[in-house]
C-alpha cells in the first residue's frame, strides 16, 4: 500500500494553517497545498483501484466510490480515477516529479490523458514527462493547444473520434458570499451537434456585443475596455434571457400570450415577444 504521509505533504511549509487569511499570499499557500493533496490523491486512488479495494469493502467501482465519498460529480470522479490509472500503469516515474516541482498540476495530466488513444500508445505516454516540461513557459490554454497539435501530428491515421453528443454535460454551481448566493459558476463540455449549436450561438451573440462595444468606443473616442471573456458572458446571458421566452415546443409561455378582439369582434391571439437584442 502507498504510505500516505501528512508530514511529507506539509514538508517545507513554515506557515500555520490556522493563521492563514484571505490575503493573496495566504490563498497562494492554499493552492499549493491543494496541488500537493492532488499529488497524494493520485497515489492512493491508483492503489485503491489496482487492488479493487472499493469493490471489496463497499461493492462500488472506484469511480462510484470517489464520487460518493468526495461528493463530486461522476465526471470529476472519472477524471481522478483515469489520471491515477495512467500514472500507475503507463507513465514513467518522473511524471510525478513534474507535479512535485510545482510547474504543472492535475489538469495537465487530464489533458495528456484526453489525447491518448491506442494508435499512439505507448509512445504517447512514454513522452508525458517532456510534454509536461513544455508547460513551464506557457499558459495552460496555449500549452493545451500544443498538446492537441502534437497528438494530431503523432496520430497519422487520424485522431480518436470525438465523444458522442449525448456525453455532453453541464454543471451549475452557486457562488456563495457573506450574504448568500452571489453568482453562478458554469462548467461543462459539449460534443458533436451540441458543440456546434452552442459554439455558433455564443459566437454570433458575442459578435453582436463586440460590434456594439466598438461602436460605443468610436462614438466616445476611447479604446474598448471589455474583454473577450466578458463579451461571451454577456452573450450567454442574452441567449438565456431570450430562451426563457419560449417553451420547449418553440411556443411562448402562456404568460406571454393574451387574447384580443379583432375589428369584427372575433377573439384572436396576440403574442408579445421580448428579444434580448435591440
């Protein structure tokens, strides 16, 4: 069994956890602890999975047990188990050294695993260490694009087919503040037709907002100050607002309809539509 050492996890820390506050340096310490905990979890979850411990003790698969015990979604549990299996079965020992160095984190291993497929194994996993080294001087987003490009280059027969649209998922998580819920975090992945529809809708709405921002900037002779991520947030809000005007059948809800009389006194129906875009 893997020896889980709390002392080793906190090795090198001279900060009392009870003294941590909300300052930027204190929060950075917490993120470092989270990274170290992720590293230990890879070890212990991999060991539990290898011996089938969760099935023996509770009659659950490793994924189901992680989801139940960690109070996380099945998607999150599957990622944790997948990474733990890859580290234990396919990756060289120095891969975990990259995580210990602090240059990369758990999500980097998720990306490498996502682009793996039988056609490029074991070469792909054997080079996980060097691929992680590329992350040292790149943002996560840029590094992820590099890994995707490498996978396409190595896989001369074509990349693995994308997951079916039905495997798309979306989580909504409330963001809590001192006085209750102050926002919502949206996390998800879309594939196939779902991805095309979502991408097209958000891109079109974002373009409309981008044009409006540029027009305002030109009118008032100033530089646009709204970031692309803010434009996408506004686009999604508009799409959701517009969507609430319709039922799943494509008709407006009853509260948006009212009957009126025409010139001949016959009852007819008039629909009031509210559009998010002016």
